[in-house]
């Protein structure tokens, strides 16, 4: 492990960047999806149906398949001139196209999972909160922005952190398209030296990331339980 620490740490850094960037966009995309799903009225019903369909489909397709569809699909469209090369083979901010394919796949898939978490939090807010906000003259959008969503987000921090832990582990799947993240580095070292040290170091790296997050989830749950027992919303 020590002899190849530089390669392992470089792969670990890519894993961290994938987790942070993919998790950030997934959180935003999930919130957008959940808000669209909560739009009122018959006129906006098609948007709700499309959103529900999207969430069901993305939750039902394995992430590895999404990664392959995104990477191969965008590259093919770019090579055929259907979309600009800058979009089909993205190399933004100095990162490689497999990195961005991974970010897109993580965002699309985990955005769907997080949308359901947000929805649960929104529906857990008492209906009277919305009615009170509307009685004060707020529009539906204002009530969601200033009253409902802030309360909902506080309620769903632990499950969102659990999803982020799962997202962090699933970054390993992006090695399937050649990104030299933690798992791919371990695989390369094994193919060269027939040693499991690269895989072992990768496992340790993931534990360094996920164990503190798991303890943070436990602390958040305990904190929420204490508030509930004291009657604090």
C-alpha cells in the first residue's frame, strides 16, 4: 500500500470529488423534482405525471446501466454531430469526460431517490402550515419556499445523509467506464502485481469517508428524537 500510496490517494481524491459534486447536484435536482410533484391544480397535472414517471424509471434502473447509457449515448450523439462535442464529450473545469458522465448519472439516479425523501418530509409538515401561509396572502410558491420546505428539509437530514453515503459507495461503479477512481486504481494494481493491497487500501479509504457520515446520521436521529420528546417541531 505504501509503495503505491500516491496512485491510491489520487484515486481517492477523484472519489471524493465525485461524491461531493454528484451529491450536490443530486440534492438540488431531488428538491426540484419533489417541488414539481407538489404542484397544485389540474393544469399542472402533466408535469406531476412526468415527474412521477421519471422518478419511478430512474429508481428502477441499475445505476451501472445508467452510467453506460449516459457515457455511450452522449459520446455517440457527439460523434454523429447531433449534439455539440463540448456536451457529448464534456471536459469541463479540467476534469475528464468519464468524471462528468459519472456526475450526470449520479445526479439523475440519486436525484430520483432524494426526491422521494424530500416528498416524505414535505408531506410530514402539518397541512395547517400551508393553510396558515395562504391565509396570510402567500402564493403556493411563497408558502413552499418560506414555510414548508425549510421545515421539511430539517426533518429529512438523516435519510438524505444515508442517500449520500450510498452515493459515495456507488461512485465505484464509474470505474466501469475507465475513470481512475479508488476501485479502478486497486484493480490496476492487482492486474500488475497480483496483490490485494490496492483493494484493501480502497476499502479503508471508503471507510474513512462513510463511517463519520454514519455517526453523523446517528447524531442527527438522536437530536431529532430529543426535539420530538420536548415537543419542538
